[in-house]
C-alpha cells in the first residue's frame, strides 16, 4: 500500500500567511499539517489561508484537525480561511454541517 502524501508550502503575502496543500489530509498526514499551522501561528498573521486547491482527499481525522486548527487560529487572534475548495471538499463540508464553522474563500489567493 502506498503511503498518502501531503506536500505543504508556506509563503507570506502582505499580512497573510498562505499554506498551500497538495495531496491527502488524513490520519497519516494531519500531524504535518498541524505542525505547519502551529509554526505559522507563532507570529500570528492577519489571516492564515489554507489553499486547498490541490487537496485530493480528506477523512474524518482531517476534518477534525481543520476544526482544531480553526480554534487555534481564533485563540491566536487570527482568521483561518479555507481557500479554493474543490467540489469534494465543498460537498464534504456541506454534508457534515461544518461549512458554516469556517471562513471560505473562493477564487485565487493561493
């Protein structure tokens, strides 16, 4: 079995920190995502944007992690934004009732 991958790149854009994700957010990759977001929150940006354009899968552990990271951003007085959701993630947030828990940004910022 091939181990799922999650590539993470972080860059600054004005007052925002953009964390671009590519691959799968699941039980095998959430710790890397958590580390990247926690590092970005050490010097809290105005907004922390998770660019989800190239995310191909997200399981329940991934969804739970996104909720926890959203809370961590709120505690750091930063707005966590999910940007460029694909159809899969958009549908998943709708079905689970979590869409309203997040700030969603469509269009290009990632």
